[in-house]
C-alpha cells in the first residue's frame, strides 16, 4: 500500500508543474589526467588551509596521488605515494587515525585483501602506516568512530568474498584485527550513517548480484548485527549507495544507483524510512526517472540547488556523464539534468564537496578508461534554504547561532518547553553528520551548545555552509551556519 502510494505520488509530481524548472546546474567539466588507471578517490583538506584537496588511487601503477586545491576550485600538480607492487589501491577515506590533529587516509588494497593507513602531517606529506587483513578484494572504505572511544575506525566492503569488514582503531594510531560480516554476492559499495537514530553510526552495504542492500545496526563496542535486507526485487541490481534524509522527516533514508537486467531500468532507487511514529519502517524501492543504457554506478546525495532538500546525482559508466536529480520535497526526484565527463566513470563512489568554496556542493568523477578526473563546479552560490520537517508546531526551539558566520566558535541556544531527549549535530551540505554536539536527556529550560568548527575526529572542517540540526522529542529544527576561515 505504501509503495503504491509513493509510486502514484511520483507520477503526479513528474507530470505536474512542480518540476518545470530544474535548478541544478554545473559548469562544463574540467578534466585532468592522473597518470595511471584511477580506482578510487576522496575529497579532504590535507593542507589545513580550509579548501578541499583531492586524493586519487591508481592500480597501474600502484600509487596514491595528492592534488592540492589552489583555492579557486582548481588543483595543482600531484605528489605521488607508491603503495607497493600489485597492492591495487582502490577506495579511500579520510580521518585522523593517530589523533595528532592532522587528517590521514585509509586505503583499500584489493591486490593484497587488506586496508592500510596513510598518515598525514598536515603539510601535504604522507607516509604508509599500519595495515590489517580484510576480505577478498576490498573496494569502498568509510570512516567513523564506530565504537564510541573517540578514535576513528574504518569499514570496507569486500567484492569477491561477499562481505564487509570492520576495522577498529587500537587507540595508538594502529588497527585491530578486522571482524567480517556476511552481505551477499558481489558487494559494490558501503555507506555509514545513523539510520536507527540512537546516536551511533550504522552501516549499509549493497550486494549487486544478490539484488539487495543489507543494513547493519551498531549494537555497541564497534559490533554490528544484521538489521534488515532491503530487497531490490528480481530485476534491479544496486551499485553505489548513500544515506541521507531525502524526505525531510528527520530520519536517514537510502538511495542506490541501480541497473536492471534489461535496458530502460537505470535510475536512482530510493528506500524511504517512515519516521511518523514508526521508526525503522522502510518503504521502497521507489525508482527515479530511467535513462536507458546509462549504467549508473557511483552515487552522491547533497543539496545541489541549495533549497534545503537533499538531491541525488549518479555517475553513468556507459554514457560518460553525470545525472543530477532534483528532490521534489518528499524524496521523489525529477527528470535529471545530464553533464558530460570523462570516459567510463565506473567507480562506485561519486565524490561531492564544496571545492571552490562558494557555498554549493560540487562533483568529481573518477574516469577509468580515459585515466582522468572530471570536476563539475556548481553554478549555484549564496545561501542555502532551510526547511523544517515539522512546520506549524509552535515557536521555534532553536535560536540563531551567534556569531554566524563563525571563524573560531559559535554558540547555539535552544529552549525545551518540557524535558526531552536531545540530539544536536552539525551536517555538511551533503547531509553527512560531521559533529555531534549533544546527545542526552535534558530538563526543560534554555540550553547552550558551542561548535568550534571541528569534526568528531577533532580535525578542522573546511570553510563552507553547514546545517545545525536539533532533534528534541518529536520536534526537528535546522539552521544554516557559515564557517569562514
């Protein structure tokens, strides 16, 4: 019933006037070579200047290249770090693993079925660090504090062995032995986010040939249990996967880049989490507009048009382009705008972040066949709209942040009319939680939290637009904050 209702809503939106203008627009792609066959990448500020830099892994030769942002959305000449013969570096993710205040990397090495730390010094220099054995042919890696000890951990999906591995930080800049969990045939991507709403990060992994996305709930101490399988049906095969609040109800939803067994079934597929008094009730898949023959692989979720709603973009391997889908407000998406990139952007991760520091998220594709990277800079700039998931519910709880913009720290006051369980967090424009400010039961009255522009791992976040999100009881409010450097 819920699925048929959502399908009917989709048709109404697509045939109506709500989508007559699609505001998502990017400049033509700027493409540059990477000196090898690229296999993974990550955007992160490794020089500490407030701009997002770029790291790209290549498996021929086996290396990681670091491209420093020049401050205007362009990148300088790369500095290479060799990972060793036949290591096959692929997925990359950032985090301060040794707690020295500088961002490091973790790289998935499919050739040796392991992950390895790449330690940064904050000045753009990197050295190889400790490693840990995982499943067979790891591909996409994510980072978060998975066991709540204040140190960054990692998790990776393993393509050939059909599982995922969780690798905890030993607290001294090293890695503990991996713990592996079954997923399904040909795992393609992994995503991290608190879909259960209990304040600790959960995991989702796509299994292409099993035609499902498996959800893993964090049960504490860095351990996980299989929570639910989201079935794609008998036709669709999921590739890239992302978690974001797509319908604005305060709960994380899930979207995959999906292909079918016959042409005409290539589109983003959405699973909405119904948060209206029934947490962890999932509805879907609800499929976006199909673009026959595009073969979507990587996916990114971000507010590309700055209207306060999370949009979706896919990298399309067969047609060498990116499809950008505007969110209509209930997790249903438009006929996409399409932007040309390099040849075969087949990696399961589509990178997004504010590269040129204009307040709008940009995109980066990793193009395997043309051995290059394409940067799509967003034409949007200015301020992001903020929409409340529960309008008309009385006076706002959350007061304006002060100062805003902030350079060193800002304070956020909020009023509780009654005692409530409170969760206050900072999100970037991709919808990713970057800093938890408060999570506990509080008494009625006025309360204050302070944010100093850092992430949960302690590292400085890049300048840009962020959202403060307050959840108190059944109320959810958000507010835009500008971080200036």
